[in-house]
C-alpha cells in the first residue's frame, strides 16, 4: 500500500486516532551502499499504526535490541584498541593508587546545612540554615582506596561564537561542524538565554554549540590534544593550576588560532575560514582539584602556575569534632 | 536546496516570538515553495557578505558566490542526517551463530580482564596499608618520614602514552630531568 509499507495489504487506510499506538519507524531515505557507521544519527519519524495490522517483517525489525548487529541503531564500538584507556588501566591506575594513598585516612566532613539551636520557639519546623563558611553544601571527602581511583569520566567541549551575535546566526555552524569532526560526535546548538540590547543579543538565538564525549572518543580526543595540538601552540606552558571547580573538574580554553592544529582542520585549512575558540572541561572522578591535576598530569597534561591547596581541616580539628560526638581515641 | 531550507530553518528557528521588527531568522530570506512542476527551486539567503542562492535543478554558472555556496552546503551535509543511514546487516543463521559466539567470547575476555585489574588493585591497596601499619609499630621516625608526600605530585612528561613502535632514540644515557623554572609569574 502506498505510503504505509509497514501495514498489511488490504487493511483500511483510515486510522482512527484513539485506536492508534506510536512507534519509531525507519528513516525513509536510501541507505548508503557500503557497510559503514555514521556520526550523525538518522532521523526517526514517529508514525501511528495499528498493532494488529503490522507486518511480521516489521515486527522483527522493531524488536531487535540496539546492541544487536541486525538493528538499524547498531553502532560498533571498540573496533580498535583505545591506546590511552589501556595505558591508564595498566600503568597509571596502580601508580595513582600509591600516589593518592594516605595512611589511616578518615572521612573529611563537608560543609552541610545546620540545624537551628532551639533557643527560640520559632525554630521548630524551620528550614535548615546555610552551611558555615559556604553558600552551598560541599560533599565529604572519602578515604582514597582502590575503588575510587580518579579517572577521566567525560569531556565537555563548548564554543561560543561571537560573530553569531554580531553578524549572522549561521556563523555558528562552521564551528559546530568543526567540533563534530574533532570529537567524533554531533554537537548540540547552544541558544542564548537572555536579551541584551547593547550587545545586539536576542533571546533564543543560536550562539554556539556544545558536545559531551565519553569512552573511546574521549580518550582519543585527549590523546590528540596532548600529543598533537598543545605542543604546537605558541607559548603554551600548561593549564593553570588554579583552574578547577573545587570538586575535581578542570577547564581550559583554546584560541581560534590554536584550534587549527587539530588534524581534521589542518588537513583542509581552506574549508575552515572563520573558526571560534573552544572551552574544554575535563570531568574526572576525583574528589578535589589537586587530585584531578595529579591524574591529568599522569595522562600527559602539563600544568603551570601556583597550586591552590584547599583548607583541609587539621587532625586536631577533626578530633575536636569527634570529641563533641563522644568518640574517644586512645593512642 | 531542500536540504538547506529544511535543516537550516530547523536549527536557526526562533524559539519564541521575537521582539524585533525584522523577526526573520535568515535575514530577508525569500523562499520559493518546492514545486514538482518548476524546473528550478531556489532559496535566497542573506549572509554577512551578500546573498547566497541555493538552487536545485539546473546548474547556473556563478562567480565567487558558488564556491562559498559549495562550502556552506558541504558543511551542512556533514551535520545533516541525510543519506547517512547505513545498510542493515543481514546475517544468515550460521553467520549469526558465529557472531554471537565471537561476541560472547569477547565480552568474557573483557570482563575477565576487568576483574583481574580490580583484584590486582585491591591486593596492592591492602599491601600498602599493612606495610604502613607495620612500619608504624616498628619505628615512629621512619613512619613519619615515609608519610611525607611531595606537594604537588606531578607525573613527568617523559611518562608518556606508549606507542606501538618505540621512539627513534630508545635510551638516552645522558638524560637529566629538566630544571624547574622559578620564574615569577606576572598577573
């Protein structure tokens, strides 16, 4: 039947709305002739159908899971060894275990919301107070064992294209395509959230793109950065030691002139006339920034500048907290 | 091109009604509806430099504008899902059995390796811990000296990601660690 190949022939073309169910049908464009994978996911159109009118061939297609090779959503992983991942697992992880080891380490409490002391009758059922010495609650730092060795969890690549605000929204597209070529994953556009007349900024206009990479793509991107891109940048000594969000995530940026050292961009430089710079954020499994920096330096990232070490409560301070609770130590 | 028209529009669509007079996202874009009867379908898109005209159908000999047009279309095609659906793999019964066997064997290998690594790290951790306990019982001075850690800990650059083939210069007998620069950084 024309336009409805998923339905059995002979059934009525008219489908009553309240009897319909939704499925994900296949993309109707012609597939490429070679066996290949695509970075860009195919578009799946949702169409309505009647379950009892579905052809058996289509039932089979819809019921194959995503990890099955026969599924149209299948994407092969680990077709080759992930160099950096192997290096981390075999060499770096045991060394990090030793480097981060602290004997008889105890849980370092974070700043938590405080209870009201009850001196006033209005304290009953009142919301908890803000933490002492901090606007937000901070997590407690757990002892470092073989179970929580810090590793690279994800990398966020983010670009803001100023020309997209000033000139034309389309100026953000080449940067978005470049990010796809570099990371191996299609980025999502970033839209502006507010209107500022002085900057000619309107709400909900495309001003950039962002992408999160994990797994083999992430390790490949990191290795390319550390081995190919960063050594070519003029006057690059390292990521700042002060960079960090306090909980183990480190960021740095690349200028537009530095971005062209990526092999995908360098290979055909004439195709990339106007590129924006990138912000790169490493999401690690470290609990603090110094720990994240130790791990990243093991993977090959250089650091420069004065290290910012956080105020960690001393042993005496922690002992005092315990004594209040009633825990005693005998040395 | 239908490609440019549909895809560009989708990505650059105004998500809420605009406050400004010229609310057209694509500038002063005039779009001719695609018609099965006309030989040519064209879209005019205003860019910073001038106007780009995307045409489907008969080729028109353009000047420098065609190069820019080609670049833009090429870029859009890279992020568009058009004509990128890979062919479905159809396996015979025997082939599917082979595939399943290989897949399960590989998953088993990966799992075994993962568990081995975890066990190794666990043993190492407890060895370190017990060694420190023993040292504390033996000598307080030695224990305190052993517990000192450099701050900050940094792995050297020479601790690089290994490559499949060795480096051109395998062993450098005259190598020395690079002297640390004690330059005062200006803010």
